[in-house]
C-alpha cells in the first residue's frame, strides 16, 4: 500500500489527471462493505492534502464510517461527466482503492479517514480522441498503460 505522495512522485502525469478528475465536482462515489459483506455505495468528498494524502470524511454516525471502521477496504470513483454525443468531449474519470485508516474524530464528531492506496486508475481518451486509454498504478507494478480502440 502507498500514500498519495508516493504516487505523485512515481507517476506525476497519472496523479495530475486523477486529481483533475476528482476536482471537477464536489461529490464522488464510494464503495464500502456492509457487515454482511454486501456492497454499499455512498456519496463522499475527497481531499488531496498538502502533506500528500487522500482523505475522506463523513458525518458523525454515518453508516459508511461504520463500514470502514469494521472493514477498511474502499473504492472511490471521481465525479462523472456525461461523454455527450459521440464522446469526443469526455474528460475522463478516475478511481482509487485501498484501505481507509481512521484518523482522530474531529471535535464536531465527524469521521476522517486517510487512504492507503492499492490502486489508482485514470480512464480517458487518447490525444486523437479515437481510443480509450487506461492508466493504472499498483504497488510493486508501478504505472501501466493500456489502449482500447
């Protein structure tokens, strides 16, 4: 697992695109696991901190926070944009996954989690806008690129 700072250093172009995708709108989508093991999808906000972390927060008592306290596995998808007619204007999207590490609860009772990352992915179009490009980073494998025409 890795912190965001490591991905920024290892794969600066990937990390820039991922940050851009998460910065397009305020609300991202997060997947956690319920107590019975079934998936839960929730809205969340993602912060890329100045000290090189990816941070999630939730309101006091939120079920998604209880999910993460019980089982830290999490995946987060950036805000999405409609690709429009033909998809040529699609800006791409990003995903991060890993383990949520609980931080001290804030004074207002809100929960804070930093992510230990096991996957960082950006999916978008190539420069010619005629093929799908998938950039991914995983611990021990580093940055990989795949293209689908």
